[in-house]
C-alpha cells in the first residue's frame, strides 16, 4: 500500500472519532478502550518490522494523527457527549436539507430494516467494516468513510432511543418540525451542537447492549454487560433477574440461582424472578418489597399490592420470557 499525503484536507474527511476507531456510537469507555488497544497493537512499529517504508510511515502517521486523538476524545464521558451532540446535529441538518444520502450497501440496508432489527444489524455491519479497516491504506480510507456513514444512518433510525441520547431530542425533518411544540423546536434547532447536560442512564445502556448480544446468542458478552449494569445499580431487582436469566442461558445454574435469589431479596414481588425461582427450586423469601426493583431505604418496603404492580414495569428481556405478566 502507498502512504497518503496527510494534508489538512485529507485529515478533515475523518471527523467522526467513532468511525476512526471503528467502534459503535453506543460504546462505553470499556469497549472503546478495548478497540483502541486492538488498533494500537495492529499499528505498533513492532508489527511493521518487515513492511515497506511507505507502510511504516502510514501506520505511524495514522496512529499519532488520527487514532490517538480519537481515543482521547472518546475515553471520557464529556468527550463522548460532545461528539454525539455534534453527530446528532449533523444528522438533523442533513435530514432537514434532504442530504442524508447512503452510498454504502450496509447503510442502505440499515435505513430500511425493521425497527426491532436496527441494533443487531448495525452491530453486525460495523463488525464487517471494522474488521478490514486497518488492513491497508486504501481499506482504512474507504472503511472509515463507510463506518461514518453507517453511524449517521444509525443515529437517524434511533432518533427516539434514550440509550443513545442523553436528552430526548428528535432528529426531525422540516415537515415534522412544524408539528412539534414550540419549546421543543427551540431546543432542537439550536445553532450550535452543544452537549446535553442531562444525566445518562448507564445501566440501561448495558442492558440495551445485552439484548443485542442475546439476540445473536452471544451469551458470555450479554453476561458481562449485565454484570456491569448490576455494578452500577446493585439494588436493582430487575437487573439481577436479567443476569440470572443470562446465566441460565449459559447453563450456569449456580450463578443463575445467586442472582435470582438476590432479585427476590430486593423485591419479593418480582414476577419474573418468582417464575425462575420455581424453575430453579429456590425457596421464596418473605416479601420485603422495593419500588421499581430497588431496595427500600428503610428496609420495610411498600405494601404487597402496590409493589406487585410496580414489579410488572421492569424492562426485562422479551427473549427470555415465554409469557408476560398480566397488568
């Protein structure tokens, strides 16, 4: 491969740090760091000992001028928020001007897949593109551009997904803007892509990714995401229930029992946990219910009737449950 001229104009075309690293816009710090280490290892001078001088020049320039700066921007929450805000602003502008075009096959397909398949298709397409991203100079440029386009289309499809956006804003066309409330239009059509300040529900982000892994039968990855969610909210009964279900899919009955027991300890009225407790022959505890799957601060809980109603609201995996609780 021949080394490109790293001119300012050439560098400007790579403005999406997520695309440069070849990582999803839903990625958290752990996933971003893992991908960065993979790329840095591949581009390390020790791996280029037998390469031509032009190849070594390329790998050295791309890691110092593109990969490292991209990682620095994405490794902190603030940086990711700023980048996502900028990308969303770009999507809104391109959509409003009818300029959000698709040139890559994966992006064209993503634009039209069923809503339920958007996340899974996006992850698969991203993996396909990123696998070859750093195999050559030509692949780097073409694959990075393709990933950047895929990211924009994904954000366009997920315009109402709170897992992606820290603040609920729409990626609205000119027609839909006219129907929106005046306050929403004022907020969404800000002149500059300033980062949103509302709090991010990181636990739900891990849960959303776990759902994607479950759909592709990647149970080990789903377990890791749910363990992270439990670390963030250790008193969330629903999270423990989901983790128990994920372990059960891995046929790790012992670990499944641990988390189902914990789920019932936090919320004895959790219907899904009760179902799996019977399946795993777990003794049902005395109700010490919590609100929305969380332990009550005073340890006494709410009345059984109210807690039962609240336990039905947990966002549990549809793929795990053969039957939903009747509300």
